[in-house]
C-alpha cells in the first residue's frame, strides 16, 4: 500500500479534513481535488454526484493514489458504496455524520445535525440515526447558502452571521446540547458557531476521526518528506486565495478540466 492519499470534495470544504490528516500524519503525501465546476454537490442528483466522483477517483488513481478520502458528506452518502464496488483495488475512507459520538455524549439527548439536504435525506444518515440515536431527539437542519459563503473564504464577516443564526435557531429552541457538523465546509465556521451556541454546547467536527481512520489504512514512512498537490476544476488562483484564508498558509493549485467524464490538465 502506497503512501499517497487522494482527497476530494466539491470545493474547499474538504480542506478541513486535509488539514487534520496532515496534522496527524505529516509524512503522508496527498493530492487534493476540488470539483468547483460542479459545486455544490448537495443540490445535485445522485446520478450526477456519482458520475463526478467516479471521474475524480479515476484521476487520483491514475496519479498514484492508493487510498481515497471522500471528504464530502454528500458524496460519501451517495457514492461511497458504488465506488468501493467499482474500484476494489483502492482503499476508501468516507465521511459519516458523527451521530454515534453525539448520541453517546449528549446528556440532554437532543442533537442537531447541520448538513446538506442530500446528506439528511440519504439512507446512510437514516441508518446511522436508527442504529445509534433511536433514543435521542435528532434535529435535521439544512443550512442553505452556508457552503457557498464558506467558498468565498469569509468566515468572520457580517454575511455569515445571519446564515448561522438561521441554521442554529432550531437547535437553540430545542435546547440541543450537541451539534454535529455533517458537511466538511462547516468546520471552517466552527469558531463562530461555538460563540453563538455557547460553551455549554458541544460542537463535533468528524475530521479527527476520519484522519485516524486514514492512519489505519495507509502506511506512512517515518521521516519522509511529504508533498502536497492541489487541483481544482474551477479557478486555480481563486482556490489559492480562499484556501490561504481558510488554512492561514500559502499553497499552489493547478487547474483541471472535465472532458467526457474524465479529468484532464486545463
């Protein structure tokens, strides 16, 4: 099993997962693909999401990635099972709504899950709730516009606050004591979310658990120098600008283009 890990999302949200993977496993090489030509995935059909995911996985596999992190809750809910069946030679790590740890740690047994409609309506989410949170009140909260706002890189401004207050009002009204961030974009607004709900409410980001799972399926070489590659099907310069704001570090990105279901150099 090689050390190169492919990571993909519809945009910059998966960088919240990339950030944690690099933090936990600094010797792993990564290749990140943002499919910004098709963002947001949450409003697209299951067939379209699977088609895009399949093309990205082919590209990552062709570029020496032996493990793939589907760093998108929507794509994981829709495409993870068929991708595993179609690419049995690859190791996949997907996103699951952190309902299990939320149900375990919630004292009030009132949990709010912030996610896209595609995630909340998916079979994976329903099965996870039935299995681990049958005795809890689970508030399913879509957050329209939040992904698009985080894609601008502005996680502190006046536009963000009204979006967050609308997303969090149901949780506050129900006195939820645990909030699950079930979209990889949302952790970039975690600081402000925590300020709004207060210190007594636990806000769960699943990225650390995903990074731990990556460590279980990929063997890192001690002391190796890690290289990180970033690609986008949108504007490379805009991706660099937003990623720099979110990660607080510079990076370089390459542009890719879609060509009959395959990714090629732009």
